C-alpha cells in the first residue's frame, strides 16, 4: 500500500469520530437528533454566561429518558426523569451561576435501553447572580475604614444616625478600582448612590438623615470585575436651618462637626452666585436643588474662601445652601452671600 492510499484509509477511520464530536455541541434553540446505544450515555456541551437561564427538553419513543445538567467544574446541578410528557424529561429555567462550558447528559432510566431521541436546549439571558455580600463592620463619625474588596464582592457597613443630621460619606479606591457607594435608610430603602461624585473615581454622598436608626452603606466595584483596597469615611454633623436668605448677607458661627443650612426660592433659568468667606477656618459650600440633589460644591475658589459662581438653575422651588468646615474640626465665624440674576 502506498503512502497516498494509507492516508486516505486513515481519513476514513477518523472522519466518523470527527463528525460525532462535532455533533455533540449544542446551540440554543436548535434540536439535536441522535441514537443512544444501550447501556451508554451521550454528553453534549453548550457555552453559557453567568446568570443565563437554561432549559432542556429530551424526548424519545424508544426509551425512558433522563437528562442531567453538569457545571463547568463537573458538579451535577440538576436532573430529571419524567418531568415532560409521558416518560420524556425536562429541565426548566435553571439559573447558571458561572460562565463556561456546561454538559447536558442524555441517558436511559434503564441501563439496557436505548434508541433514537431528540434534545432541545435553550438559553435565555438573565440577570447575573447577586454578588457575594460581606459584612464589613460599623462606621463612626470622623473615622476612616480600609478594606480589600474582592472581585464581585459587596461590602456592607452600618452606622447610627439621628434625624436631621447631615451625613457625608466619601469613598476612595486604589488604582484599578472604580468604587460605587450606596446609602440605605433604617427602613431598607435606598436613599442615595454615587459613582464619581468625589472626583476622579472617588464616590461621595451627602444627605440629611430623615430618621433616627441604623443606616446601611454598601461598597462595590462599579464594573463588578475589579478588585482593590478602598478607604471609606463618615462624618455626621448637627444641622441648623435658616430660611429665605436670598439678597442679604448671613453672618454666623459654626462649631466642629456642625453644618448650617440656608434656603432660598428660585425659578428655573435664574442664575445664582454664592460666596462663603471666613478668616477662621477652611470652609466648604454646597448647593442642593428642590429635589435634594447636590448640584454644586466648592472649597477653595479664592484662597480658602468658597464660591459657586454664576450657576444657572434648572428647576423652580426651594434650594438649600450648606455651610461647613472642609475638615470636621473646622470652626469659626463666616459670612454667606446668595445673589440671583
């Protein structure tokens, strides 16, 4: 036998195996028909993503079917004998917790049976499984806490707050980590969230606490695919409010960990300018719209003085201006001016 004839003969032996291997790959929504040899089992594979919902329908008029679903790591996730019509098998909406190559195994309930069968597997894109939640500890005003955040993890913190306090949360991550910050009230409702409000990739939330009780803080990566170290800081300040300050200078005295809030009425389209001056401490001014969202904040516009300059307002209603020290320990006398064009 010459070399050419030997090569052709080798192809004849290899071709059935190659075709068989190719036929064992599943596509979502495509029916696969095959024959099960008695005492054997057929293994099919399909690639899926985390969060997908997998359903499988196995039918045969020749034998009592069993279908099994195995994870990429070789763990049996689910199986069914007679979940379909008669002795047919069915898996319905199995949520996949990891991405990878899954195995769908076809076999007979009785080892001595076999014959023709049809297998249909469908994948429906679903929401990825909830990230791993880690209880990280408690926060105290004036403290900065540091932790390492694993890929896909969510860290939960708690702190005690009183109604009317102004809470400030700042979150800074290490290189490669884009941290995301969420604040929940004592009733479990989401009060505020932020991605990059702290500048660069840092997060910042400042809100007036609506009730006394235990508040929840959640820290995660914005993209859920990065890891790194982060620093989380909380400041609680006692708040004093003064209404209708538009058009006249406001002089005041502020102590450590205090915040003064002033209100004024404005219409959409008005242009507001706010200046905060003091010779006693480094201060910060912020402006909130009628819906409670922060629209501007400034620390050192002119030396240590603060200024929000010529900001066009987009909503009509009651605006709030907060005055506080840039550092929690900041205290002293100040002058606030609010003008509107």
